[in-house]
C-alpha cells in the first residue's frame, strides 16, 4: 500500500504539471493512480495521463511527447479514448 506521503507528493506533482500536460495533443485527462504493467496494476503510485490513443513517438511532435517521469514521479500513459458526458 502506498504511503500518504507518496500519494501527497504525486498529487502535488500532478497539480504542478496538469495544465502543461492537458495542452499536449491527444491528452484527455490527468490523474494519480497506480502504474499498470502487462495489464496488471502494481503498487507504484504514478501520474496517469489519459490519451485518446497511444501513438508511436515518431508520430508525435516534440512538444506533445509525454515524459516518463515528472519530479521523480513515474508517468503512465493510458489510452482511454475521448471522455464524453452522458
């Protein structure tokens, strides 16, 4: 289980970088959650960046590349499609 300090740090990092991440093409949301590997959730807290679709790096403009880590917190990119209100 993640410590409160780890979660609080991840939430702070998310707040500091959310606007910057949301300006990137293809990004539809930013949150804090657990890193997923091979379809399984781990106990590693991370910044979760939701995108319409995952694209190869060669199809992204340099300013739209999502970093793998922000201020020491890992970043997990998840393809979620676009969010729509019902």
